[in-house]
C-alpha cells in the first residue's frame, strides 16, 4: 500500500513537469526566432530575409515528426515579442507583416495573373486578326469590292 501511495505522489509531479521538459525547446526556439527576426529587421534587413532566417531557425529547433507551419512560427514570434515587451520594444512595428491576410494576397495575385493573361490573349487575337486582314487585303483588289460596278 505504501508503494502505491508513493507512485500516486510522484505521478502528478511528473505529469506537471513533463510539458516543460518536452516543450522547452519549442519555447526557446520561438524566443530566439523572435530575437533573430527583430535584430535583423532593426538592422535594416527586409521583411522576407528576416522572416526566412527566423522561420528556418524555428523549424530546425522544433525538430520531431511534425513541422512548424509558417503561421505557428509567426505566432511564436508575436507571442515572444508581446510577452517580453521591454526586451523587444523596438520590434513591435515590424509585427504587422508577420500575419498578413495571405488568402487575400493569393486572391489578388490570381486576379492579377488572370488580368494579364486576358490582356495577352486579347493582344494575340488582335495581332492575328491584323495579320489576316493584311493577307486578305493583298489577295483582293479594291475593284473587286466595289458594289456598284456592273
């Protein structure tokens, strides 16, 4: 009976400490990812290069079977900057580009591509018709089309 009580005592302690053991690297990865992103942005680098560096670091640190999505990595960076406001006070202005409306961007890009494609097709059709007109104009003389010549 004493052995059972000892197991009952240690089981909740282990259950409470297990998440910190397993997920501490993820928290550290997000924290250092935020540090990379903010330092690069503050140093004058563009958003894309800073984001790629931070995201690559977070992905490498996470490891495991499941990969970190860009949305999760962005959330980790935002959480870290908000949690450690004093440390990353200079970085708040750069957070807006981390979570843009990607669906809207994709839709706008598709719409633009469609518009470009349609204009290209229109131009091709116009050139083809112009070429056909020139060819037919050379085949027939002007007199052939005179309606009133009997």
